[in-house]
């Protein structure tokens, strides 16, 4: 569990991290450098879930050796499936990271939503739904490893 007090934002008590795969952890289906190590470090504090449409069909191979649970979604209403997943875990105890239009609802529902802008870009809807926007997935994951960074960004 990760817990930090953010003045003006509230107390974040996180037990779960839900992530998209393509455009978030990977570009063109290939896991980005540093992601595996960062996720395995965070897995000591948080339960890690990757929920994806798996556009390139490479998520299972890319996540080999990562301490996480993978869920591949079927076609249709993936945005609703992702937010339903977060709500089943307990949105108030969940952080989520994504980039696509189908990530906006989960980013908004989560206690902490982080949007990333990588090589595939990011949906404006998701950027607006997020609490924080990062241009590097490892930096986004490091926010959770170093909670005072969250305080610096989110306090009011």
C-alpha cells in the first residue's frame, strides 16, 4: 500500500495500479525500456493490473517477467470495461495510467489518474480526465515510487 497526504488534494491511500498497455507501457506493442524494472519495484507496494485491447497482440510476451495481472479486453465499449474494472477494485484505492480515449473514464474515476504522452500520442479526452500528465512512462511510475513528487504536483 502507498499512502501520502497532499494538501488541498487529500490523502491518497493506494492499493492498486491499473495501466493500459499500448501507448502507455509500450509503443507499437513493444514494452519500453525501464518499465519492467519500475513495475516490479512498484509491485512490492501495489497490486499491478494491465487492462488492454492489445492492439498489436504483444502484451503477454512484453509483460513476461513482470509481476502483474493481464486482462485483454474484447471489442466494443473498452472505455466502460476499463472503468468497471477500476470500480470493482475500488476506485478510491486505485491509481491508473493511460493515454487513449478508452482510458479517460478510468483516469477520471481513479483516486489518481495519470495520462502519458508517448510515441502514439494521447487523447485530449484522457489528458483532461487525468490529475497529472507525464511525457515518459518511467517518470509517471516514479511518481508513485517517490510520493513527495505527487505532493509537489498536486498540492494547492
